[in-house]
């Protein structure tokens, strides 16, 4: 059980950094009605026991085990301040929370992680507490509460963490900033970590962090830097030769190629990532990669829209059966809505756009703006102008809470064009102005 290794590592840290172990020994000894000399005899000296109890000596693991036997208490209690039974309960609760998150039951996962954090027995178990807080941040992110996830991650980042955990925390923080359109902060946290790790050899977590940073470059329109960085990541992944690094590097190279107009190159990179993911990836990761690949095919090859639409219908069903988050499912329904629109099935397009939008947190999310824009176009195309205007007008409600970015500029511009088609000249002018403001003009 993964919790067993945590107990031993946590024990080593606590024994060498805290006076609590000595205090626990002293408390249990007194409860048992023993003197220091009685506890020590015959293996130890009473002076050595006195030094341990006062925190002036750090007992070895062997001495701790001996004292636990003499005191008739668990070694877990002396090390961590909890009994073996309490430790087992904590590990079991954390395991259930992690399983809920893995299975896509993100609301339940968030509740379980939050409940575990109020357990007083967790206070002295630093590694388990950090694991729980990281899980809660991931659950909040999956639920769409990015501000809460960021708050937890910022606090966690200030603590002493193992190197791999620090990389993971930084990656999720960078991703949450990016998805919140706080792109300057996303770049800052990513660059700070990677520049500090410049002399370390590439690892899968570092490649994935670098890929997240690269996506932040793309979101803010720094495509030259993104293209240079994509080439660096491909070289790193080829040197590592691991599935995780190959998927991350090729996927980001695909995104950069797509944004710079190299559509066939983008599909080539994406198909390589998909092939490796199919052989090695978790079903959730396979589903996400497949969705993104189909998205690129739909944009790059409009003539294949019917084929891609049929594949997207299967992908939506795959998402429903796989442990994907509500945000992931919203993306899948939105992409299918676009495909249905392109192939002329407007009723299906509306159906999936509404499902996707309703899966999102209320306002403050790009996908919600895109869903309403698509609904406006669909209704406008069949002459239902009033409904079209209502949906297009609500794009403002979804975009306004978000920081200015390249992506929001694109949506504002598309909204302005749609408003012109709906004869809303004043609204179009305002939307064009917002688009220009987003790019600093």
C-alpha cells in the first residue's frame, strides 16, 4: 500500500525535526506508571531516555521500536502521534478521495479531500497532508473552481516539498493560471521553476511542465518563442524516449504548428502523440488526445467534416464512460456541436452546445462564451434573430470577468462579425473595440 511507504518517510522526517517524539514517549511512560530507569533497563541508560524525552537526542529507528514495545504502544503513534488504526483510516480515506478523482467523480472527490483536511490527526503528518491538499487543488480544478485551486497551490508551494512534487504543483499552478487567462502569472511560475532546474536532466514531469509553459506562450500570442521551445521539447523527449515525454512534446509541437498555419505538420505531430498514447496512456488521456486530434482535423480538413463528426459522436460517448472531468465533457460536447453545425444538423448542434455550456461554471469561462456564440450563429442561420441576439449578447457576460488575452480577442472579433450579420451595429462596434483592447490596440 502506498501509505506504508509514506509512513516510514514521514517518520524519518518527524524524528529528526521535532521534539514531539520525546514528548509522546514521556506521556505514555507516565501513563504506564514507569520511571525513566524502568523504561530504560536493561537495554538503555536512564540518562539516554531523559535526553530523548527532552528532545536533545534523536532516537534511531531501532531504539524507537524498542521503546514502543516496552511502552506497549504502536510505533506509528510515537512517530506520527496517531495510532496504527488511525493511520489506516487516514490512508483509506485518502485512497477513496484519489479514486473518486481518478474516476471523474470530481465533486465527490472535492468533498472527500476537504473532509480529510479537517481531521486533526492529519496535522502532524506532513506528507499525507500535502498529498491531501494537492488532491483538493486538482479536484477544484476539475470542478472548474480555478481560483480556489490556485489559492491552495500557492500555499502548498511555499512549503518544503520533494523535487518531483514541487514540479507537479508548479505544473498544475501554471495550467490553472493559463486556463484562468492569467497568462503573465502562468509564464512567470513556469519559467521560474524551469530556470531553477536548468542544470537538472530532463524528466517526464519537467517535460510536462515545459509543455504547459509552452501552451501559455501560445495563449498570449508569443508564437516565435513557442515554436523555438517546441523544438527544444521534441529534442528532450527524443533523448528521454519515454511515452509521457513523447506525447507531451509532440502534442505541443502539433498545437504550435496548427497556430502558425502548418496544418498538415500539426496533424502529423498529433497523430504521433495519439499513437503513443493508445499504447501507453490512461483511458482518460487517450480520450482527451483523441478529442484534440479530431478538433484539428475538423479545422484543417473541412472536407472531412462528416467523417470527423461521426468520430466525435463516438468520442462523446467515450468521454461519458471514461473518468473525465465536467470541463473535459463540456469540451467534447462543444466540439461535436461545431461538427454538427458544419455538416448542417442544426438541431444536434444546439443540443450539444447547450449541454456543453450547462456543464461549465456560471460565467467566467471561454467555453461558455464560445457556446453562446455558436448558438447565436445557429439561430441566426435559420432566421430566429431574437434568440440569436440573446445568445450573442450573453457572450459579454461570459467574457467580461476574464483577463484580456489573444483567445478572448478572437471571440470578441467573431462576436462582432455575428452581430453585424444580425444588424446590431452598436453591439458590433463595441465588440470590435473589446477585441482591439484585448490585444492592446
